[in-house]
């Protein structure tokens, strides 16, 4: 039986208003986990809820025009990555001797899949850092489904909202403190794609066009 590990990321630090930090709790209260258990496509899979990553405050007002709450975010994302790594590396029943190459492969196959309940989009960068820590030799790709690009940096952002930067951060772009907080780059640009991005800032759009990231607009996805 496969296992899906559920982990809450209660943060709205990446933006200019609070509320999203309550997302994991509200989703659970709305019965999300019971609904998932009842899905035919998840029959035979075990869902394990690992609770929320500690984050206090989950949101704070900040008027920094380059990167709101950057110190709080730089402290939170490594904590999120640590929890993800620990969750993914948790030994399954009947753990194997990792000195055996074939046994190590079996151990990787038995590791749970991850479901993050957010939270703002910075959670994705922290979660991917945790996945990479758990399997450092793995080569990851990412399909970023979003109407926005989330490809800004503190130098290009018109708002200072860090939730408009995590796609760039996990690809290694942006200020060092934010990139380091999510172990960027965890994905190579040639292994990344933006799908549906259609609300892009001018400089963000130019950076995407000059990068090796694939971009499939909403019109392309609809054909």
C-alpha cells in the first residue's frame, strides 16, 4: 500500500495580507482528508497527517518594497524543508539495510508521496528543498501551474511580495538569503515549466523569455 504524507504549511508571510496561514487548519476542518480517503483513485493508499510546521507569526505586516517579511521567510523555509525531509525519510515498516544498493532502491520506492496544505506559494520552494534533502542524488523537474509567473526577484518586483518569487527562488534566482532559505537551485531551469502563466509583470516576462524555463500559456493548454 502506498502512503501519502500530509503536511501543513501555515504561512501567509509572502504577501501583503493575512489569512492563508489558516488554510491547513480550515481545509482539515472542512473534511479534506476524509474526502481524499473516499476518492476512488486513492483506494488502497494510506494517508498520514503529520500536522503543521510551526510558524509564529504566520503573517505580519511589512512595507518593505523589495521583499516583505524576508527575515521571517528566511527563517521559516528551512524549518519547512526540515519537516519535509524528516517526513519523507521516515522509515516504513520492514526497513531495509541501506548498504545494499537494491535495498536502497526499495527504500526509496517505499517513501511516501507528499501533499502540502498551504499557505502561500513560498511553501512550494521550501517543500522542494525538503524533497531534495531527502534524495540529494535525485534530479527533479517542476511544472508550475499558476496564472502568475512567480518569477520575480527583489530587484524586479513591483509589490515586494515574496509569494511572487518562489519559482525563481527554487531555480536559484534572487537575493542570496531567500535563495539559500530554500536551498536553491533545487531544479535546473531546463527541467522547469510554467503552465498557464498569463499575468506577468514586464521585467518578469522578459526574464522568463531569456531563461531556459519552458512556458505554456493558457491558450496553449486549452488546445
